[in-house]
């Protein structure tokens, strides 16, 4: 469908590494796995049921295992290197941003946080040498279950390692007690990141019904991010879509992931969501959320959207071009030029 390079801006490191690599990493580190059978392990680190998972909490359980395996400098370096190389070889992705939470990979403080981040940077550097066609960057993630101080440490580390390939910050993770999350509590964190020159993307509007819609409004007004991870619930509110368009915020939409987590109930729901965004001029780009974990790839996402009538090829091409342009990697390159 596309001869030119693709852009993927929303993919988690825990979902971007093939099961066989995770299997080897676990054994190299002496991690006690819940199974001794590789094929059972593959089912544990992917959304193996085509019907998806019951909810996002179930997906978090899968991430918990992949994050455990990636909880060492060796594992993080090899994971970043494998994710970037695999993206280019498999999909010809030439703009890629990988996001991960370093505090979920230092075994509760047992590993030094700087060593984890530097390992990711080494993986980035090695992949850049091997695949010079790829512009890649790292996004460090805060977490909704963390304290304000914990999240501030992540912001400080992101700023510290900006010259080495960290291009942005994000927040995700389960909501404490499943309640509505107060995004205003990270306003200071986001402002510090933005003032330092980091890109800001925020996970919001993936689920939560009307509370999720309200959260998007709060994020747009209080945090003013460059991009929003998912944001699909905005399709329910014309005023909110107008605010997103006016603020020039790009949504990072992951169709297959949204189907597998039941955030979107059906392919028809996917089609309606995309058509609504197109009709209201809401900027978006397409991503996988984690190609290995979701058992999909970026070109599969494109084919799905064309097949169900969500987008035509010209609209897909525009979304891919927007991915290159909206990337924090591109902004960093422009600033350096």
C-alpha cells in the first residue's frame, strides 16, 4: 500500500519485542517464568485470544510480565535495539518513538535508574548505526499509580537525557482504585518538560465513558499536550473535538488495540470514530500500541482501516505524513538544524 517509510509514534517497549527474544532474555537473567513451555509463554506475553482481553487491567497484567523481563540494563538495551530494527525490517518504519517507564524496570530501586535509561540509549545508538534510515527517539513515561515525587524523578531524568535521545514524556498506567484520574496534579511536571524542550503526549480518553470524555477536556485545558495517546472518546463531543483541533493536538489512535481491549466495541465502531474525526478535522496518526503484544503491525492497521471503510488511501497517507511531522524526533531535528 505504501512504498515510502511509515511513522509509528505510539508503541510501548513492553509490547514491541518478539516473544522469542523475551524468552531468551528471561533465561539469560535467570528469571523464574510461570511456564517452562515456550508456546505457553508466547500466549502469556501477547493478546493471544482474538476476542481480546476483558479490560485494560488484564492488559496491565501482560505488561507486568514483559516489564519484569526487561528489568535490567542488558534486557532494556537489547529490547530497544530489537524493537527499532524489527520495525524497519518488518514494516519499513522510518520514524519511530518508543515509550517506557524506567521505574517499572529497575525492580523497585534494586537497579539504578540512570543505568536503565542509559541502556535504552545504547540500544537506540546501536540501532541508529545499523539502520541509518530510521529516526528514532525515546519517550519516558510517568504512571498514574505513582506519587508526584516519583513522577517528578522521571521528568528530571527525561530532561537530563534529552541530548542523548529522550524526546518526550507521557503518563499512563491503571487508575488508582479505578477512579477518575486528576491530571491537574502533573501540571507542574508537564510544564517543566515542555520548558526544557521535550514533547508532551498524554494517555487519556481510551476508556472510562463520560469520565473519560471529561478527562480529555481537563488534559486539553490544563496540560496542553502536543499529542494525546488514544483519545477516541473525544468523538462523542463536538465541542471537545473543536478544542483539540484548535489546539492542534494530534491523536495517536491504535485501532486493533482498541478493539482487543474493548475500548471500541466493533469494527463498525472503529469506522464511525474515524469518520467522525475526519469530518471534524481532528488531527490523528495511526499506531499499534505494541505490535508484538497485539499481534498486529502498522501495515495491518492500514489494511484494516481501508477494508472497513474507516479511511481511504489518501486519508491514510495524510495520517502517515502527519505522523512524521508530529513526531518529537522531527521537532528535535528541526531545532538542531
